[in-house]
C-alpha cells in the first residue's frame, strides 16, 4: 500500500497499530518496481498515469511535489506524459533506499525527510508547488490528519494549487487477499469520507472524490510472489510463517486457475487552494 509518509503524530502507546517502519521499504526496494501495480511499462500504470494527470490538471509548467513518492519513477513518468520536465518535480520520502532507486539520469529533486519536516521548509526555504501528490500513502498518516493537510496548504501549496490524494477503498475491495490480510487492510485503510472531512477542515476548497476502476489479470504465481515480497505494507504485519500460511490459503482458493481476475478500484480525492 505505497511508500510511507512518516509523521510526528504517533504516540508511545500506539506501537501496536503503527504503520511499518522505514525498514520495510528498505527491504522491498529491490522488488518494488517489478510488482504488477508499479511496473511503469505495463498497461495498468499507464492507466494510472492518465487518471492522475487528469485529476491533477497537470500542465507543462507546473511545479510538482510527490510526497511519499518512493523511487519517484511514477511521478517522473507522470511529468513526461503531461509534457512537463522532471526538473520541476520534487520527490519527498523518508526512505533513502527508495529514493536511490529513482532514475539516475532524472533531473528531479530528491528530499529524504518526513512529511512534517518537509512542511517546515527548513531545507529549501518553503518552496511552493502548483500540485502536490499523495499517492498510496495517506493510510500511513494516523488521525488526526487535518494538521498535516493544514501545513501542506499553508506552507507548500501555491495559490490556485491542487492536492491529489490517491488511495483505495477501505471495504469495497476485490483483491485476492487471504482472510487475515483483509482484516489488516480494513483496520489500516482510512475511509474516503474521513479524508475528505480532514481536507475540508484544513481549509481546502472544492474537495471531491472520484472512483476509477480497472480490470486486472495477474498470474497466480506472480501474485503469490508479490505477497511473499510484501509489495504492500499490509503484508509487513505478518511473520514469515503467517504470511506463508496466508499465501497457501490464496493458492488453495484459486487452485484451478493460473490467472487471477479482480477489479482495481482507485479513489482520487482532490482539493484546491483559493
């Protein structure tokens, strides 16, 4: 479920419900880009680029920040698709290993820091951006999320700018997960309505959501390998033994199929600064 946006809102008593540490992404960095959902050469990612570019209203001269953007390969592809130059892109992520995986020849800026620290602006005098992207990271920000949205709005988003949160539904999902993984998903994935409420409370205007859908076909072996590699942070909550048992549960369920079919549902939540 995306790369982590580390915040400073987590108390000592919350350890059992914390999102995975940055070490999770240090471990999965090598395999991350080959997962079905993150292979930029595949049709799914091209579909995602189209939808995110449209939702952002991205122009060729916009300055863009991808917060929690990991290796930045998706946002670099997004810039190219919209005719923008990657020199106008800043990728912010707390995992240096993920940032280092980005294209060495890309001209985008890389900032290894937390979302909170980035909003403080100490490292670049609070540079403002026309568009801010939070793709598959909001589930790593515990409530109250409104303070983070307030800081993004006041410290990082230019007048007339837009924030796009790309996430997935909390309950209306079709992924071939094992039963315990579904429980973890629901526990950690925020409701779209709550995200919209937090954005509105922070002062964003024209907050709205759209759900887009894509029919996926993934080989059973490929899907099981992705789970084994913990391509989503959902799977980081399981020991090796429990994960292996969960994968076996999925294999048994689809034992008569070489290919798994399911519907991807992406929630696009946007808000503007006026």
